[in-house]
C-alpha cells in the first residue's frame, strides 16, 4: 500500500477515535452538564478581518459581546454538510438573543462557495478562509473538519468540537451560554 494512503487512513481512523471518545459520556472531551465554560478558558483571537463569499470584509471583533459559534469547514466535508442546516436553524432561532454563527470555509474559493451557500440556504456569514493561514493557526491546529468553537460573550473559547457533534448537545451548550 502506498505510504500516502497509509498515512491518510491512519489520520481518518485517529479522527474517528477522537470524535467517538470526545462524545462518550464522562470522557475528558465531554463537558460536565452544569458547566459550559471554564472561567480560565482561553480567549478567542477575534482580531481578524476576512472577506466573505461576496467579497465584503467581515471583522470578527464585531462579534464581541455575542455568543458565537465559529465553524471551520469545507464544501467537500460530509459531516459539515450534516451540521450546516442545524447552524441555519440555530441562527434563526437565537440571533435575537445575542447569538451569531460564523462559518469559515478553509479550502474553497468564492466561486465554489457561492452555489453551496445558496443550496444550503446559509443565512449567516460565510468567510473565505482559503489563504488565511494566520486565522486557522490562531484556532488550530485544525486536525479535521468540521472544527467548531463556542465563544461566550466575554470572548472565551468555551468549547471546541472536532468532527460531528450531536445537534441536541450543541444546542444545550448554546442555550447555557445565552
């Protein structure tokens, strides 16, 4: 077997293991039900301005004071396609309570994103992360996609989810931060 494929298979297996382990009740990757954000949580770096799919500059700092779901994803990512309709729903449901969803596509050009955003009826800002290595490094390393962060109103990274997360669990975490 080609070494490149062996590395890819090992990485996929490791991501699957981490995803299952993190979601397992009582594991170190699973937040206690009573606590979403550790008071000593790391601050999110919101000092970035990135172009959205339409070419408009979007400042992440403009989201200070809101609960933010920051999602790193790609159009080719199957689990990302599962989560996006949930994020559309969450955005509609909670935007009036100070909640925002921001998607950062890590591998796609605006030409690839435009039809995808329309197909999935993405109602939240979709940023072009391709070539924005400093942004990805500020939140990385991104070992797999999707990688989703929940940031509280104080700007702390309260949760990091690698891989597909359960919709109900994510919504409960959002509600505890609101």
